[in-house]
C-alpha cells in the first residue's frame, strides 16, 4: 500500500550555517500564554504588578494535577495587557536567582513513599509536564506507577541538531539522567 503524509515543511535554504553564534538581545517584555495544546492554566497564582523571579508559579492547570506555569525570568506581572497571556514587563537582563517557595508539603497524601515524593517534586518544579501517557498522550498521573517508560531519542522536528552532535559531550549527563528517571519508577523497565 501507499502512505500519505499531511503537513510538513518545504523550506528553501541556501548556503550553510556560519561557525559564529550571535547572541540576540534580551527582550524587555515576555508574553506567556495561559493555554497550550495540552494545558489550560486557569488558576492564577499571582497579582497585577507583582514582581516575580524565575521559577515563581504564575498559574496552575487544575484539570492536569495542578501542573504549574513557571516564570522563566524575573519581571513585573501585567494580567490585562494581552488577552489570554500573562505579560512580564521590565524583564531582568540576566538570569536572576531562582525562586524557592517556602511551601510546606503537609498536603501530600500520608504514607507516600520516597519515589512518590520525587515525582511530586517533579510536578511542583514544572518538569512533569514533559511526560506523556503512551496511549492517550495525556499527562500521566504522578501518583501512579507506570509499567514502563519510553524515552524517545529521535527528533522529527525540522531544524533540530542531530542527536549525536547534541549528546557527544554530554553522554555522562544523559546516562545520569536515565538513572534519575529509573529511580522515579521503582525500577520499572525503560
């Protein structure tokens, strides 16, 4: 049979990339959408004119285990400037100290084992949103135990550097990351 593909990119590029990498100037304002293909951050956690730092929780998605939307940089919050967005004005020119909430974890279910605590921390730190259920594509329940984890090493997006180039000097970091993932899974297969 034949396979039909829909969509895709046909970009006519000439020449090849230069050796020099040019750093773009930092923006003065960031526009952070409250909605994505997977999440709706409808529960706002900040107020107009509040000054936030990187990692500060701006909003949460109550339908997806309260996954947080985190501030990428320091700045001043504007809620009504652009519809459907949190606007950060006066964005810090350089990355600032990471925000550390003094949040008690008393609302964690009693008897949660250390692996569950690790997954809960991944949820609170904004890393859990990169997980997908293999069958439904939805965000997996951080309090359940998967039967296995699939880590894709293939990028199908255009303009992504080849994997061997990305990982060449970071192989030890990659294997350490895989060990961390396995420690979050009660040693289920990867």
